[in-house]
C-alpha cells in the first residue's frame, strides 16, 4: 500500500478525491481529477485518491496526474490506475465516524484513517446527479459542490429548464420524450418531434436528458436522421430532450461561492468549430477546440450574462461552483441553455480558465472549493 493511503498524522485536513464512475463521462472524470490532484496544495491538505471503476467498484488508485491524462487520443480509466484488481474502499456508514476502510478478499480490512472532505470529481449519472451526494450525506462527510436536489436538477435538462422558467430566466424552445412514450408509441413520439421542428425549424438537437460532455447528442437536419438520433440519445438515457437551433454566439460564465455569496467570472465564448457540426465531445477533449477568454462582449453584455449566471446558481440552490452556458442570440437577448454543477477541470476546461482570467488561479480555485465545503455541514440544505 502506498504512502498516499496511510493514515496521516499531520493534522492537515484529509481530502478524498473521488473520480471515474459508471457514466459515459468516466474518462473525462479521470482527466479532471488528475488536474485537481496536481493542483492541491500538499502542504495544506493530505490527499486520498479513490477511483470508481466503470462497474462501480471503489478502488485505491495511483495519485500520479501524468497517468490520468489523455495521451495519443487514448482515454484513461480507473482500472488502469487501481492498486488492486479486487480491493475495495468503503465509506463510513455511521455519521459519527469518518474513517475509510480498505478491504481485499482473504485479508483483514485496513483502516485508512478519517476523511474530512470529499472532492467528487464525477460527471454525469451516478456522481453528478445527486446519487453520490446522497451517499455522502448518509455518511456524514462534507463534500465539494451542490447538494442532492441541486445536483439532480442540474443533471436533468428538462427539470433544469422548468426551474429556470419558474424563476424568470429565459430558455430556448424544447420538447421532452419520456421513456414510456417512445416505448409505447414511437410513431406518436416521433410526431411530437416533427411537430416541434415544424414550429421551430430544422435542424434540431436530440440529446439525452441526463448526460454531459456532449455524449449522445445529434444534430438532425431532417426526418431521415431522426430515429437514429433518438436511439443514440436513448443509449445514454431513456429520456431525451429535443432543442431547436438557436442562432447566435455560445457564451459561458463561471460562478464560484465566496464567503459573502456567489460571484460570476469573466465570461468566455466558444467560437464556431469548423471541423465539427457543433461543439461535441471530439471538439472539446480530443481536438482541444479552445474558447476565447474573456469573451469579446460589451460591458453591458458582460454584466447581463454575469447577472443571469448568478441567478441560475441561486434558482437551482447550487453550492460551491457552477458553469452556466448561454446563447447570445442575434436579437441581442441572452438565453440560458444549461448549468453544470461539476464542470470540467481539465487543463483546457473553460471553468478554470475563466476564473484564471478573473484573478483566481487554479490552485486557489481548488482551495476555495475545499474551504467552502469544510465550512458547511452535511444534512438538509
């Protein structure tokens, strides 16, 4: 067992960085965690890296960030980083204890010491959607980021938009196809989408309602490509959402929790990508398409998108951090597309780049998030 997993006696807060997971965003979570592990101040925190394999096993892993990066277009995985093929990490089940235990078949369980705070670097279902947050609430361990409800709402594009609308935030046109609708009567479900396209125009974007990193998204130009797009989205989530094409500029804005409340970063702009139909997974992570930070906006436009980003953060009752994504329409109106309650932290990710430009360095950003989590207690929020 490595020195990283021994019980610390330094008196420093112990951070469990949890990453990987069962979603299609497993590899991006590993990359994100590698960047965070590189940035955490080891003079201030002790670190325990815990990876969740694609089949859900919690494993002790290497803490070497170099092994957690995308190399030669190959995506990393927790299985490649795990110290044992069958060892498992167990969180405390007693809220009065924060001791983490490591078990291997045929061996006596080993105590790894207490964990003071969890940094859950998971994206997508089974990590960013409130499930892990609920587990940590039951365990009584503080964690970085939003609570159960905000995480669940932030993962579900339908209910996110419903919350935004109820708080007066502008959203674009959308239609939802629930699992039973497509299973029971695909012709009727298909007609809903066709009618939506007739009202708002082709092309439309067919998306999984609860996924991220642009997985499962298809730009559909006409009826001929619709069924394949629906099946692709449903391979990631049985509920899908259909959105109209909004003509304008893609603008992002980060929100970070400070001691006196949430603040917005300078915004960024995602320019049109020429090698892809839209800003998809390949463009983001493989070809490393880069945004402009700060976005070339007027002072009034910057102030408006920052205001909307903070309002979205507060509407969903978020904590810690959020990246809010907008369209600046040709009409001059901002429309919010979605928020991400655990945005990417890879070296090329927009969230840390926006805060870097706003005067908060990457290590300071990580430290602020950990300190905010340590100030909070678990329980109903």
